């Protein structure tokens, strides 16, 4: 299996890094789209990831949103560089209830050290999407020493 450091192409680095995230595996999330500056993560509905009213737990929503934003930034980095989140602000617009959830991250402003990303989480019932979460995330480029 390739590692992020050995992959030359950006999408390959994102996919290799994502495969190393045990939390995404635990949640059952998968990468759906990887483009320069844009990533989508899909999470199928699971009752054990919901809160007491049957909605996707806010902590799970922010977890997949965080990874989508971070990987959107990471997709623009050079081989050998890593990504960390330094800050995010999420607004919850509607309860997340659906058959699947799609977290998207898009780089709004790339930078040498910090990249600003917009993140969203949509809940899907069939093909009907409901915007549940929108936010901004700051990703930090971590360079080897």
C-alpha cells in the first residue's frame, strides 16, 4: 500500500492518508471525490452514530466535515507535507437525518502555511439533499524538519 509520502499524485496522497485514519474506518466513512482543492466524504446512516432524537450526532458531523476540509487543503500540498486543523467554526442549520451524509470541503484561500476551507454536510434521503452543517476551517501545512 502506498503512503502519503511516496505518492506523487495529489489524489493518491489524499487517498493514502485517508486510509491511515482509523476514525474514518471506525465510522464507516469513505472518500467519494478527490479533486485539487475539493474533497467529498460519504458516511452511510448508522443508528449507533445518532443522538437521542435519531439525528446524526453533531460530533460525527464535525468529524467528517473536519476531514473533508483538511483533505481539500492537503490535496494542494507537496509530497512529504502533512496537514493539521488549527481551527473550525460550524453552524448547524438543520437536524441531520437521512440515508447517507456527504461532507464536502473546498479550499477558499490556499496559503503557504494556512489554508481556509469551506465545509458542508448534507443529509440525503434518496436524492433529496438537506444542508445540515456549514462552516469554515483553517488547515495548517506541516513541513518536515
